[in-house]
């Protein structure tokens, strides 16, 4: 599965989690919104990167996707650390977020080195 497919599947998982989280209290709903925005933005930026107008545009969009992946990882860690999300719920998404960060870091580094 390529990075675009993985990020899309990840976004689908984030959407499903968001639908469950918004049924809880106001604090959880607020954090769930942050998670939804960053988690769904990864793939959106990768889609834009594939249609980049230049190599610099491609790198820029991939860098934004990387930042969004890191932000998503942060929100998942925060939800888990504050017991607003169980480890069982958070850990698979945290693992996938880590893998997306690693893949995107490699893409950005290699793209910058191959200019």
C-alpha cells in the first residue's frame, strides 16, 4: 500500500474515532476536532503534492503532510495520557501515525537531496 492509500485509510480511522469521541464531554469533543483536522489533512496534502507545480511545491506539500502527521500523533498521545482515550484505542493509531511520520520524513529528505 502506498503512502497515499495509507494516509487515506488512516484518515478513515481518525474519522471513525472522531464519531465516537464527539459523543463524550466538551473537552473530548474539542480535542477530537483537533485530531480530525490534522489526521485528515495528511492525505489531503499528499494529494496536492502529487499535482505539485514544481519540485519545491511537492516538497512543501509533503512537509505540511509531515507536520500534520506529527500533530496528529501529539493529539493521540494527549488523549491517551489524559485517559480520554484508552491505550487499546490509541496505540494502533499512534503506531500508524509514527509510520506515516517516518515515511514522510524519508520522502521529504530524499526529495530535498535530489534537487
